[in-house]
C-alpha cells in the first residue's frame, strides 16, 4: 500500500477545490471584461452566484475524472474506497470553508474565533 495515502487525498481535495475557485474567478473575469462589460459590480456578483454551480459541476466532473485516472496510473489498491474518501474529504472541506466564512461575516450572530 502507498505511504501517506490520506495526506495525499487531503492535498488532492484541497488542490481540486482551489482549482475550481480559480476557474470560477476566471469565468467571471471573462464575463465582465469580454462578454458584458461596463456594468455595476452587483451585476457581476449576481452572475457569479448564478454561474458558480454550473462551473463547479462541469469542471468538477472533469477534475474528478482526471484525479481518478491519475490514481489508476499510480495503481492504488481499493480505488473505489479512495474515490469515496476523496469525495467525502472534498465536501467536508467545502462545508467547513462556507461555515467559517458565514461565521466570520457575522451571519449567524457570533464570530467563530
């Protein structure tokens, strides 16, 4: 069995999430500079909220496929367990990030730290 498999999974989950955030930012930048320039910031914020699930769905599927293909090339054993663990880590990290962001913005009436 490969060494440090859980640490590699955590790193891959964080890398995929950061990549999806960067892709979302690039999509909004292209929209604001090339497709629909010259509007208020609120228009671009609304577009970002509207398009983020689609960008994450499309590119998340592609990135998840690439990660699974990478694992297949590295010949990790129990690939189905690794995919389940990677998927779980990715969503736990996402929920934790949004929970902390909401707490820091004072949406729940208290500050996390």
